[in-house]
C-alpha cells in the first residue's frame, strides 16, 4: 500500500458527530514522491478545490 493521509472531524456543536476518512495519495491524484512543503501544498490544493 502507498502513502496515505487521514482526515478527522469532530463537531463541537453536535455531540457524537464525527467522521474519519483515509485516502491514498494515488486516490487524491497526488504524486507519492512529494514530501514536506510540496506535499502539504498539494494536499491543501486538493481539499480547497471542493
């Protein structure tokens, strides 16, 4: 399995409302050779696009 990234959300307003999702970089269309700042910038770009 390749590199993965996991995002979690917990609501401060609605008790018990939470979600966790794990994606591979391949699923997100991100090159697995990226590291550090370049990887962070790509993740920011992918999740701001939605």
